[in-house]
């Protein structure tokens, strides 16, 4: 007896334009039956067994549609499917670049957004910090600034990490002393998005935004419960445990994030020196949002972090050879407390008012061999802004106050690191829609620094969209930074004998960029290509004098010439059904002029390349990813072994399998064990007796790492 079957016919259309969608995949879930829509959007599926079925319609440029349909014997059922379009780049909205909310495709400033989906992938690789999120972005490079403590910063377009403004929910509390360990202290489990703007951006975000801005956005409470927990272990004595939960009840919403990260000292190359420092970190961050009315929202966020790090030759441990005396140790104790509040008032459909107030207190009590460093940094930040939309204009006007104070409690030091900066400011912006194809953004800011005077920083950007597939952007901006002792060389030497010349000047920068973004869809294949050119010029760059570094001192002064970076980036994305491939290439040439001599900046590869492929099967709950990164040669200073580094590859693979709410994962990082200690030692001298010199880091130190664990998602 033959099975009874029926036929399904229909048309797939765009919900907004009602135009036919070509190449949409129409499949009967639980069977091998499937077909693609034709040039007029129509499709026919024959031989479907009679009964209830779920039909899935998917397309790379549209949100997936699922519908339960009854199929009757020897009958034809006709259905029209309407699909909602999504942007190929990202469907997330962004706020960093212009302080206003836009889809990323409509922002006149070039912004790169890392959505929550990609963040979740990186959480499985390094649950303890956000370094992996940024290190795989074109034009950005996470740099290890101390081999003993594991301090990190992010370099954008070849410039030192101190020039990058790091924000948490739009609040700049990761500068100065807080910058050296900012990336190691931020845990990604409670992040919903990361936004990066490259180039000088002081016009809206103030001091430190010379190379660019990175804004980490934390999750907000939602109507449905969102909860996740993670346990992770590594082959190099690492352990991570974290949990996040959030939900909204009527007009009150809560989120809570807790994390514990532990790492044991690990000597990768057997030279009695810990290539991976020991640390014990605990962090907790509750957040509350209260809706006074439909148009008035209040919020408060708290944060606490405590961390102890130990590097060098671990005292009393297996790394210290017999007979060692006064082995070199670094012990860094950090306690950080944050509190912030915000108000959002929607005055009417075309205007709104917002306020933020934030305070951060950071204590560091450090031991660097026989030297000490003990200091407290207190940051207070407040801003108020008014936004109004009027006939093709979107105005933003605001005022800010940024106070940054460092109190150096170190005993027995000749050079105190104290400073007290107060910087009130005013900013204006007008985003002008000239036509459907042209958008112009003009902004400017005045900052009144109590120590270094008044700074006026402009920014202008223009976007042209000659077609839906093609976008062109061009822009320039200015920036400035007040000098402090917290530079990479100081962290490397543990702030021993570090000082700044009395008449030092603030650093000033201008930058320009141009980029082209092209995207297209060919049946089931989506392609996106972004090409960018950029340049940045810095005057009065704060540099460490070479003569002082030779004697293990850090004497900071202004360079007599300019810092000049120029380069380009190419980012290529292609997706087909469940497979996505991303490749990126970066070229950066950065030089520093000083006393009529020009040299290429150290630790800056001219060429770098990366490729990531991801396959995901939602039905079976599988996700598999492969990645490879190539880093070109870098100029080196103060390295007795070589003047130029070797180029190197780094390969990784990750797999995750879902079982209901449980997800098991395993990650293979640096599969072929690429590390700097394969090329040479990372220090000179004898750390067993405390007489040694740390060398700059240009390649990975941890070598091959395998980590895995379980994630629970509700």
C-alpha cells in the first residue's frame, strides 16, 4: 500500500517591499525534502507525507521563518511566506560612534561591532578575560606589556595601547593605572556587544581617544529570564567558573554577574621562570533598572573585583633551583570598586535627555623584586546630554566632567607618581541627512584641563550610499592625551625609577580614514567586503629616553618629532547556509621621529593576516570553528638576540555540542606550540638571584593550550 502524500506550493516575499525573494531555502523539518525559491519567489514541494509538519524558510539576508502546516492526501496546499530582512554586516544597533542609536549600516562613522554570538564563541576560548575578543579584529593587536605579570593592552593601527580609550557601558574608567590590567580584569560572560571606533575620537569621548575607542556593553535585563553558567579548565592549571542571570519584572529589571578565575604558575619551557603568572581573581557586578514611567528610566550598576598576581620565580615553588637566593618575584594585589547611575528621559518623540554619574576606586599594592609600588587611583565621571531630531538633523549637545586622581603611597621612592586631573568639557554634534544617499556628521568638543590648558577637538565624517550594496565613508578627527607614568616601559620595569620631565606637554593627534563596504547576495551565498585606509599623526608623543632605559630607568619626555602611522585593512566575509568564512589582512607602517632620526615603531608588524571558518548545525546542536593567524616581522628594541622578530603562524580549533540546556565544549589554542621562548629567552641575567632584565614580548608565551568545559544556558 502506497503512503499518502500531498504537495506544498507557495511564494516567498520580502515583508516590507512584497518583492519576491530568490534562492530562499524551503525545507520540511525532520525530512530530506527541500527546495529553493525560483526567480519569481515561487516553490513547489511534492511527495510530503500527509499530516502535520513544520516548514522552515531561510535565507542569508532574512530572518528565518518557521510555520506549522497540515498536508492532506492528494491535495495541494498553497502558502505565502513573508520574511524580515537583516543586515549582512550586523543587525545590532550601535551607539559608540555618534552617541546616538543607529543600525550599523547607517552610521557615517566606521564602527566595527562584535555581536553577542561572536562573544559567546570567544568566551569558550578565554573565559577569564576579553583579550581574545580584540586580538582577532583587523587593525587591532593585543600586546603583552609584562612577561612576569601578564599585563595587556590593545594597540589600534600600530599605536601604543595607552592611546586607546577603553569604555565600559560608555564610561571611561580604564585609563592611567587602571589601564595595564583592564583587559585582563574584564570578563566576557556578561557582555552583549563590543564596539570599536578606530582613529582619534576625542571630539565626543575626551582624553585618551587618540588611536581609537573600544566600548564594552554589558547585558541588559529582558522580559524573559536569561541565565548562563560556565565551568572551564585548561591544561596549564587554569580554572574558570562564572554565572550570569537577568530578568525584567514589570518596571524593574535586574542582572547579576559573578566570576572566579584561577591560574597556577606555569613554566612552559622549563627555565624555572613562570611564562604564565599565577593569579586568583574574583569579580561580581549587579545591575538594576527601574522604569518610573514609560518615558523615564533609572539605572544603577555596581562592580567589585579583587585580584592577586604572582610572576617570576615562585618563592618556595618547584621553579626555584636549589641554592637560589633572593629569587625575583612580582606580586600584584588589585582591588577595584565601581558604581554608576544613569537616567534616560524621553521628553517627546523627537527629543531625549540623559545623565550618567560614575565613580571608580582602584588600589594597587605591588612588589617588583626589591622595589615597591603602592597607589590609589580615584576616577569620577559625569555627563549630561540632550538629543533632538529636527527635519533631517539629529543634534547632540552635552557637558562632561572627568576627574582622575592618583595618590602614590610608595615608601622610599625618589619620584612620586601623583597627579590630579580635572577636565570639564562641552561637546556638540549635528548629524545631517543631506539626501537618501548622503549623511554628514560634524562634531566638536572643548576640554578645559586644569594642568595642560584648553583643547579643541573636531571630528567630521561623511557617508555616501550610491546603492544598497555599496557604502563609502570618509572622516577625520582630533585627539589629545595628558601624560602620566603609565606607559608600557614603566609596566615592564615595575615603575622603578620612573619619572616625567617637569615641562612635559600633552600629546595631540589628528587622524583620517576612508573605507568602502560592498555587500551582495547570490542565491544562498552572502558576501561582504570592507576596505579601509587610515593615517594618524601625533605631536609631542611621550617616549622613554633610550639612555635611561639602558640603565633600567624610565625617563619620560616629549619626542622632538612626530609619530606617524599609515596603513590599510581588508576584511572579507562569505556565508553559505551553515558555513561562515572570515578573512582579514592588515598593513601598518608606523614611525617615530626624534632628534632628526626616524625609526619604525617597535613591536608593530607591518603585515598580519587572519582567517576563521565556522560551521554550525542548529538541528544537531553542533558548532565547529577553525582559525589561523599570521603575524609578520616586527622591529625590536633592547633585545640582545635579534633586531627584528621572526614571523609566525598560530592555529586553533574549537567544537561545541548542545544537549538541551547543556553545552559541552573543547578548544585547542596554538596547536603547533608557537611561542617566543622557542626563538630565545624572554629575559637576560639571572632571575634566581634577582639580577635580570625582562625583554619586550612580541609572540605568544603560553604555547599550546587545551581547554574545555560545560556551559548551561537557560
